[in-house]
C-alpha cells in the first residue's frame, strides 16, 4: 500500500469527518503526518491531497461546515456510509451493520455513541489498527464503493475526492477518472468551499451529520 503506516490511514479518514473545531485544530498535525504520503503519491494525486488540507485550513469554519453537510448529507451518491451504496434501504443492511459491529468488538473496539459502523472514517480508523494485509484486503473489497464515491465527488468539483483517489492508489487500483473536470474546474476547485455543491436526484436522502472526529474506545473488560 502507498499508505504504509497506520497513522496515515487514520489521518485520511479524519479528513472526511465533519469540519468542526476538533478536526480544524488537528489539521496541522494531519498535514504533517500526510506529508511523506504526498511525496510518495503520483504528482497530481499528491497535489490534490495537499490542496484539500490547505483548503480546510484556510476556510471559514461556518462555510466549511455548511458545505460539508450540503455535500455529504443530502445525497446517496456522496454518502460516507458505505452500506448506503451497497444495500440502500434493503433488509440486508441491518445484518451487515451487525457483522461490522462484531468485527470491531472482536478487535476490542467500540464506536463512540451514536456513530454507525459503516461510516467511512470509522472504517479507516479501524483498519489503521489492523494488520496491513487485513487493511489492504478490506479496502480492496471496498474498491467499487470508493470509486463510485470518488467519481460523484469529482462531478461536484469537490476537493474531498482526493481521499478516495489516494485510497484506491494505495491498494494498487487505478486512480479516479478526473477527465470530467474541465481545465477551468481543475484550476478552481477551491471554489467548492465558497458555495454549496449541486445536489443529485437523491437529495431527499438526508443523514444526520457527524459532530466530531470518530474515535474508538477500548471495550471494558468483562
């Protein structure tokens, strides 16, 4: 994997969390952690990831929060909940949630109250605590979802697309297709932070936004 340290995987997941005070305060550390990764990536992918971090650092907090909710919480195509892409509202979603909860429990971890187990930043934090081979295999299984999410973000001109792009490259998969962006859009991606992104036909599918960076806590001994 290009992301060859657990902390890098954790940091990538953190970039996808709600841009509240906790995340914004952690951005200098996240940027420092990801600097070696940026240098290892293909030049364009590394530049996009760097620009995402810089845009979060430079953005006005309220605008960042509003844009995040508009982007991730008002459409299924850009949902950060993986099973939304796989199962939708089918009955299979419940058992899949239970299985993922059990996987976390077997690793001695539990989610903070109110968070769902298929939230992509939570999955990435979990994988950052697992052997590299397991993380690689799990992300490979998620490759189709990561690609769909990333392409939807590109269509909205969002800098956040840099994260699924890096994850795909990290598991030796082709990166995202950025060709749907015009040259002007590519040069002005920072405008994504100045106005809400356009919504798709599934804009009625609204999720409650996360309010803090995901953290796992050790389960108490029994």
